[in-house]
C-alpha cells in the first residue's frame, strides 16, 4: 500500500459491506453519521488488508502500517495526505481521536509480527481492545454518546462482537495458520496442542468454544445493560449489532462447534424480525 492510493469512495465502501448485518445496522444512522461510520469501516478494511495479505514479507507489511501511522499523524497535524482525505470530515465533525486509529493499526500489527496461536487471555483481550473496542470508541463518538457510557459500551460490545467472530471464523483462521482461541479455554477443555488445524478438529473443541462463548455473553449482557439505561446518543445501530451477533452466538451454541461446521448466519427474515422485535424500525 502506498501514499498515492486514492481514498475509497463512500459508495464503494457501502457496496463492500452490503448484504451484511453490519451494513443494515449502519443504514439505521442519519446520512452524516452513516458517511462517517463507513469512513471508519473503510480505514479498518485498508489496514486489515495489510495484515491479511499473503506473499508480502513481514518487513514490508510493517512498513505499510508505519506509513499509515505517519499519515494519520499528518492528518491530525492539519496536513492530510490524499489517501486520508475521506477521514478529514468525520474526524472534524465527530471529534474522533488519533489514539483510537493508532490502536487499530497496533492491533493489525499483532497479526503481522507473529502468527497468533492460542494466546493467553490477557493477550487476546489486548487484541480485542485494539481491533474491536478501539473501533467501538470511534463509533460511539459518531453515535453522539457521552464519553463514559460510550467508552463502557465500546469496551463490552466490541469484545462481545470480536469473541463471536473468533468462534465463527475458526476454520478460516486455522487455514491461515492462526488460532485465536485462548490458552485458558483449551486447557479447561483438555486440549494440549496449539496447532490450529489440530485444535479446530479436536473432539473437545466444543467445550473450549463454549468457554469463550460464556465470556462473549457476559460482554453482551453488560453492553445491553448500558443501552437499557437509555444514555444519550443514536443507539439503534449498536442495539441491532448486539441483538444480531447475540443471535449468531446462540445459533452456534445450539449447533455446537464439533466438526464439520457451517458458518452461522442470520437470514433476511430473521434480521427483519429482529428489527421489529427491538423497535428499531421508524
């Protein structure tokens, strides 16, 4: 990735996200907020592509991430490089913080500098903090939340969503040589290996996944409790994200994680029902 890359258009970013529950949730926002949230999404996609690209040496990918750090610093110094132009207005209008963008880059770097395999839970929690909760902190600014309830919501909802994604992406991650299942979950289930393919095909993988699922449920409950208090802000989007991903988690629990697995999804009918049941349609 180089400094002359043109910024992604809002239309192309929406097209990339279309068809997903994320897209539906973001469409609940008013136009200005929606444009800003898709700009954050576009940034995340760009740095995530650096972490996931195959065939490029680690030093080059680290250099690409460092280039993003430099460009973000220039953006906040008032001299935005061309490829950051789509972030200028969201940063100005919603007071988005440089530290949160940098935290996302730091999270992607964790995937670059080493192949993550069965991290201990504090390390996994740090990863979630960077790749999910930092995104949440940017998002709650766009939602117009006050700082403390916003940061608390980002903390819990971000972790719940990321842990759910880890459970849903077991096979895809293992195919890339990655294993985000925490060492504590494997130990509790009696799984001694940390080889990704061996773990995801282990007869005790279901027990390990349920250990992680319990953690995710704790975070969803905490996030829902915050939103139940009706803090200031446009909360339809995070309410839908919590409801949909909570359903995905419950669907995985009902099916179990024993191989062979199919990727859990929420169909359009279920999504519409969720919108109606939670009063998210105006």
